[in-house]
C-alpha cells in the first residue's frame, strides 16, 4: 500500500501541474495539505504502531485463496476500533499538530521546485527542516504502547528532547528517511517521464490531465521500494528515547540505522507496516542480528 505520509505532497504536486503559478494557489494548497494530513492521520497512527511492532490484538485464523489456513493480524479498521476503545475517537489524532506544521512547511517549499535535480535538493532541505516535527509526532503516537504522557504537546516535546538528547535528538532517523524520499522522488519522476513521453499520445484528448497526475499514480507503485527506509526511520525515531515502544523487551536498542535495518531484515519484518490489510503473522525463525 502507498505511504500515506507521501500523499499530501503528491496531491499538492498534482494540483500544481494544472495551475498557472504557485503564488496563485499557495493558500489553497496549504489548506488542502492540512486537510489531507488531518484526514489521513488515523492511517499514519495505526501504521506507526504497526511499525514499532505493537500488536495488542490477537491474530485470527484465515484461509488463502488456495484454501491453506494462515494466521492474520488485525487490519486497519480493527486496530482503529481498538484505539477508539482505549482513548476515544479523538485518540486517533494523537500527534497530529506536529504533522500539520511539517506539512505546511513542506508544501510551501515543494511548490517552488520545478526540475528533478532542483526538487531533490529542495526535498533534502525540506526533510531536514521538518524532521524534528516528524520525530515529535512519532513519539507522541508511540506513547500509546506504554501509556506514557512524556510527549504531550509540541513545546513539551521540544523541551524533553533538548533536555535528554540535545539538538541531535531532533534528527534521529533522518538519514534513512531522506534516502527513502530521494529514492521515491527519482523513481516517481523517471516513471512518470517515460509514461508521459512514450505512453501518452498527444492526440488523446485527456493527455494533459493524465500527465498532470502521472506522478501521483506512480507514487503508488514506487512505495514498496521506499517502505523499508521509512520503517527504519520511524523505528529509530522511537528507539531508546525513554518510551516503552523503543526499549527492551519491546524493542532492542540499536547502535545505528543500519543495525536496525539488519535486525528487521533478518527477522523477516523489513516491510512491517507496509500494508493495513491481510497482514500475516511474520515468520521469526531467523536469528536476530546483534551486530
């Protein structure tokens, strides 16, 4: 399934292709980005809890299309209902405020990018600027695992991170996240370029509309390549920060993001959280990497 976190940016990018100048649509685009971010936040929340390995509901027995019985973990709706049961409906929006801030900053900067190389530089700069808000949002959401209240608001998060980890704590997991976004950007642009150049005929009456949304569609196909990077980035953002979700026995303490990557890969969970439905119980027969 597509990375929900990338959807607001792709919606904005698609909308900008059909407009005259970025300045004319900056406010509507900001509002659209905030609305999309809020609407998709429950997806992000459930995804994050799955990524950190929190499975509070027991698996259920199901069958494959070939009739073989397998164990399935609960999907998005069952997980969301569990969150509502514990924290109420507003509990689905835990950690939303930092994401709205990061979405606004990201939308403004991305609207200025035109070429792929320029866009890649802008993307990297934007990621550095908004990553602190991402870390704060992730930790706010991860508190659900241990029922902590350590990161209860934007300023509380800033104060806690500065006090315990220093300025570098805001950039935990930055490298894998940036690598994933650069890979996502280049693959989307390359695929959309080939489709727009060789697959869409100019004689087709809807060619401009198809071209304007080709990058959005390509993002759906490219997500599977970037999912491991985003998983590692989110796990590292929580790891060893004082929350139960990032400490033993729930999670090992990782020395680096590569250590985290190898650990998840050897456990067969490098794509953990990449799907909300038909999630099979992972096979964990392989040894854990201790690096």
